[in-house]
C-alpha cells in the first residue's frame, strides 16, 4: 500500500477549495494556515491529528468529521484545520501529494524513526526517495519564497530496543542517517523531530518538540 497523505487546510472543508485558495487568501479569510501531513500507513498521522485537535489519545475513527486545532509556540499560536484524509494505494498517490505539498505553507512528513535508527534499508530508501521527490517539486516550480516549511517527524521511536534507556541516542542515530542528514540540507529550513505516540504522555512530548521546531521556522 502506498503512503497516504493527510491534508490540513486552512479552515476549508472541501479539498478542491483548499488547494485552489492562495495561502494569503486562506490565512486572511480563515485565520488558519495550510498544512499537508504526508507519510506512509500506520506512522501516526491520524493519532497526532486527533491529539492536537482535541487532546484525545488514539486514532481517528472511521468517518470521523474533520476538526481544527492550534499549535502554541513561543512566538504565538498557529491555527490549522483538518480538511480531509486522502488515501491512495498506487503510483498516482504521489500526484495528490504534489498538489497539496505545493499548495501548503507547512508540511509535516512522518516516517519510522525506529527503523531508520537501525539502518533498515527499506525505510531509509523510502525516506530518501520522498525527500528527493519533495526537493524536485520545489526546484521544478522555481519559487523559493513559496516553498513550504517542512518538519521531518520520526515516530515509533519507542519500538527501538534502546529507546527506554537512552531516547536521545535513538534521536542522534536518526539524525546521523544520511537520508535524514542530507534531507535536512536539501530541504530549506527543514527541522527534525523524533519521538513516540505510544502513550498520551509520549504524544505530549512529541507535540512540544513540534512546537519548538515551528517556533524556529517563524520569521
């Protein structure tokens, strides 16, 4: 199954409307920022959205209605809204990714931190492919000022055998993997966050790291 994206749009219910609006109009009309959440299946996208939306822990229920959430940073809150969970299981999925990636002001890309930290070739190659794909889209568009602010979010860190004894070491192992290291260099002002969504406490800690990364991206 190919990765499934979550589109976070600025207070717009319809996906087409969300993509059609410019970022400036979207922010002015709704007060919310367009954010695309991308990543493979079962990496925690829906879990994190639900936690941020209503501070409830657990995956989104099937057909659960979209909702809004705000992320509070040291430089002030940023408002987002879940517009739609777009699913796909074949090559054309990436055309959907591209559309929402280029229409968004923020992009959060999810991957398996535990596998990357252990050098799992399949996951490492997947991250490299996706990072190169993102970079290619930005180069082809040729509008650096319109490039989204990207956070690479490594989840499932708790599945790494060393996480409980030394979570910082697992984060360093992820950061030192070439696919991630080069990704942070290729993608302008990209940030890395590593953590877990196993418990509500873990979700809170991961949220705090995301808030810290967002604060660094605010100009």
